[in-house]
C-alpha cells in the first residue's frame, strides 16, 4: 500500500561520516540528473522551514512532471497540499545541489536514522 512506501537517502558528510534520512509514506517523488560528485548546498524540510505556498506548488509540480512535460496542479489541489503541509500531515523534502531543486519528496514523515 502507499502507506508502506519509503525512501532511504544516504549522504556522505564533509568529515566522511554517513547521514541516513528515511522518508515514510511517500506520495510524490522525483530525482533529477544528480551525479555522485554533486555537492548539496541545501536540504530543506517543511517541518523545519516554512515554505511559501508558491514554493510548495512549484516543487510539487516539478515532482509530478514527467519527461519534459510540465505538470500544473489546480488551485484546489495546491490549497490541499499547503494545508496538509502546514498542519504537518505531509512533509516536503527538497534537496538543492549548487543550482536548482534536484530532489523533491512529499511524504508523511522524515526521520534522521543515523
């Protein structure tokens, strides 16, 4: 079921340690053309940072787009996501390399595992 869908992300830190993040209840997910050599400049979590409604819409539209076809959600759907995120029923995780969002995950919970 969708409730069991999860994603585990491993990050190698500057000091060589490994940080592991687990996203549970994944509803939307997109990974861009990120290479292993890419440097993450920011890892943004809606539980730690307030996203503007336009940012939420933009990130989720990107996560829902396929093969160069841009997704455009309705205003009602955008309001749904903003409400779910503000009331902490959903979390948005955005990983930005040096430029642009290369990973967007919409899920029920994000936890730092190790």
